[in-house]
C-alpha cells in the first residue's frame, strides 16, 4: 500500500501516523526557513523535496554542508520514525558523504530505515537532483526519547472518517 490513501479505502493506523509525522515536519519552526515538504510513501520510507537557492550557498556558490546534513538527517530520521508510533526519535550520530555540489534547484532527500526497532534505529538517506544524479548520502542512528509524539502540538493525527 502506498503512503497516499485512496478515497475508497479507510486509512490504516500506520498511514494516519505517517500523515501526523508529515504534519509534525511542517510545524517545526526550523522548517519555515526552507522551501521543503515531507512525504511518507510507506513504512521505513521518507522523501523530502527541497528547493535550494542562493540563500543557503557558501562563498564558492554552492549549498553549504549544513544543508546536506539537514536534508539527509531529516529524511533518515522520518523514515525511522515511521516505525515508532509513541515516541519522538533523537539523532545520536550521523555520517555524511558529499558527492557533488548542489548549485540550486529542486533536490530530493530519500530516506530508508535500515535496522532496529526497539531502542536504537538505523536509517540512511541520499540526495538526488532532478536528473537522478546522487549529490550526497548519509547514515544515522536514532534512539527513542522520553518525548511522547502525542504531546507535540504539530503531531496531528488526521480524523479517520
């Protein structure tokens, strides 16, 4: 089943959780700084589409490394958090590999859950440009926090009607 619910089938508990995670992403104050949107197509998967412009460039005319980290960490994090419905995850480590400079335009960070379901989860992500060329990749570890998702104002579970 895809992350998009058809009008003819009732939303599953998992897909309601995914929509609530998308709402959580959109509500985070830091994300108002970026032209980006999170899509969760299925369990263990996340996709974040970013429009990169000169406002995030370093002095040599390409996206600063912090932008790579933001995109890769978020995509891997949300892919992992699709498997955890009660707690907010925290990034405990993240490794980055830069392949090519991002000179602007629309890029996509594709995140995948790799392993772990209990205390520590592992996820990976890659950034691709509009032609499908890989620009960077990363792997992170995420652990369950003491923060309940249901207590976060941006985590809004859609009405299942």
